[in-house]
């Protein structure tokens, strides 16, 4: 689906490579779970919940790649299909994925420090009950708005929080 264009690792790049690899593995495994649970996350009444979180750092689905780069600056890794950004001393990362017309179809942000991550309430508008291991996951579909939004926090002393907005194809 997407690919990262990485340079030859050196110095702190090795840490970045390891984090990117771990993030992609986590995203891949949770993507399968998201697809299976997506139908269960759409309200049974047919009413669509209000979509309060619809952008990340001013970037919205449907924006052109040039506009994203004007807003966020030069990405760490730049490509026709996606850009990879690092923020906050490399504790916040974003992957912006583009379609063939260079419009944003996916925004995925990863937070390495819990103190810098957005909360489920900030993203979804409501608290989400943590599982027994401390992890949190919820996906909400907004069919009328044309996208889904997920919040995923891993368990452990140093949880990884991932927030993903994706256009519904």
C-alpha cells in the first residue's frame, strides 16, 4: 500500500529506522483488526456521530501534497505516495499518504511520549475504556464525512499512541 523512502542509516537515523519499522508492524497488525471491527463501530441506529476531530496540525484529508508541505515544511522523507515528518525532538511523527492525484487520503500520527499524546477524549470526543493490559483502541466511521478515525494506545510503561484519519474508499 505505501512505502517509505529511507536513506542509508547513520547515527540517530538507526533509531528512526527501528521506530519506523516497529510503527509499520504495529499499523499493519492493527489495520487488519480495524477492518474486522469497523462495522461494529458504526452506530446501529444509523445516526452518524459528530466528527469533531478532522485534522492534524492543520492538515485535512483531500488537501494537495504541495499545501501539506507548505503547512508542515519539508518532510524527513518525501515521496509521490507519502511523506514522513518528525516533530518534538522525534517523539511525534506523522505519515501523510497521497492518492494518484497527490491528495491526502491518510493521516497517521504517532506519539512516543504519553505526556505529548492527545487523549481519546480529545480525538473521539469521549473517554474510551482501557483494556485489562492498559491498551486503548477505538475506531469510528463517519460515512457522511467520508472517513474513519481511529485511536490506538499500546500498553506498557512507554505506550505508543497512534491516531489515524483515513478516507473511506
